[in-house]
């Protein structure tokens, strides 16, 4: 088995560096119809697809997000900049969270900051997260390389052919375990957040009933 794991890792890092991120300034300031929304998302996120046939966003998805109240309804069939920003959040989250979990996370954002005139709106929130994400990419690259170097030291007592395969498998396994742990953290945080919001709602209703 002839596997050049070093080249594979270099390709992965290069792929991370080229991942598309929609800058706040790239979002149109004008409201868009649904066809324009799907075209915009396809144009800007197509490089993030694993397979060419994968869909970034479809009309059915948008209608489903609105139906399940992850996304505020359009105004006269048109979607604002803040609608698009919420859809981007959903796109990044849906790979490892259920729609109910995403709804828990986005509900306070939609209720408090969507089309808000308080000085904090969805665009400001997206801009802050975008800035943090740009700096975090280097941290992720370092973590990936650290996992690779750890895997590279494993199975030193086996044949060259077996060692290459097993080291590659170890590297993939470590990355999977990392994702597993992060998903656990996110899931428990979402559960605790949901419980806190429900408790706050009960306390508010109790206060109004007095």
C-alpha cells in the first residue's frame, strides 16, 4: 500500500485555508427573492461541498426553515440581509445539529436582534463571529498538525506498509474523537441553554400572574 500521508496532510491544510467564508460586506444590501438567495449561497459556498451534487440551499430547505421557525418569514416574498445571515448560520450548524437544536440556539437571536434598532442586530453578531472565526482557523490547523504528529509516532514496531496504514487510521480516529467530544459539548450546552430559557419563561409568566 503506497500512501503519502505527508502529502495528504498538506492537501488538507491547504483545503482549510481555501475554505470559503462569506464576508459581511459580500451580503447584498437589497432584499432578494428566493431564487436569488439560492443562487447567492451556491455561488459563495460551492467550494465547501464535499461532493459536486451536494446542495447548499434549496427552496424546500428555506421553506422548511421558515415552517420550523428557524428563519423569520420573508417580507413580501423577499429576504433581507439578515435573513441571509441567519441562513448562513443554519448552513454551518446543520451538519452536526438537529433542526430543533438549531432552533434553540437561533430563537433568542431571531427574537431579540432580527431587524433590531437597539444597536445590536444580526449583522453585528455575524461580523463579530466572522472576525473570531478568521483567527481560529490557524488554531485548527495547529490542532490538526498536532494530531498528525502524534499519529506519526504510533505503531513504530510494525512493518512499513502496515505502519503507514495504521498511522493514517490513527490520525483519522483522533480527528473523529475530537469532533465527537466537541459535539457532546455543544449538545449539552444547547440542552442547558434550552432549560434556562424555559425556566426564564416560566418565571416571567409567574411574575406577570401576580
